[in-house]
C-alpha cells in the first residue's frame, strides 16, 4: 500500500501488475473497503 504515484511507477515495472486506488483510504484500506479489497485479493490469488 503506497501512494498512487508510487503504485503507478511500480506497475510500470511489472507487466502483469494490477493497481487499485481506493479514495479516502489510509493504511486501513483492507478494513475500510473490505469487500472490494477481498474480491481483488481473491482474483489475484486465483491467477
């Protein structure tokens, strides 16, 4: 979990990267947006 600009820079280094930005979130994003975060994590782990 990094600032959006850092996430974009990292994603450019990894062709299969996925970046998700959750507005008004901090270090507790997994708890603040648990449904969306959980679904994204499940999709990632299924790859």
